[in-house]
C-alpha cells in the first residue's frame, strides 16, 4: 500500500477513506458534502470518517513541525529494535 493505495489490496471502505483524505490534504477547497457522502456510501461510518480526518490532520501537523524544526527520525533499524517494547508500552521510554 505504501506505493499506491489505489491499487493496493484494501477494502472499499479504506480505499474511499484514503481518496477522501487525499483530496482533503491536497485540494481542501474542493472537498464537498458529496465527497463525504461517497465515503459513507462505501460503508464508512461518520465516526470512522471523523477519526480518519483527525489522524490525517495530526499526522500532517507533526510532519510539518518535524520538517520545519529539523527533527530527526530514527532509522528503520532503530524502530525495529524497539518494536516489541513499543507495541507493549507505546512510545514511552521508561
């Protein structure tokens, strides 16, 4: 899915949500009620769509902060080394 969500083997609900989020991110002035209705028609609840919008907005904000402030992102190997602990305890370093 990392390469292209449009052709990835995902559910119709996820594909519709990702399409909505892409438009919301890249062309927010063009998002209409019909766009949200199309996601609902794919079987996505209002609650799930709102959750997806929140995640997208927060991720966008964090990426912009990281880019502008020069935050370093740990390497894949660093994440992998902590994966089990992160699954068990979250991002806390305790």
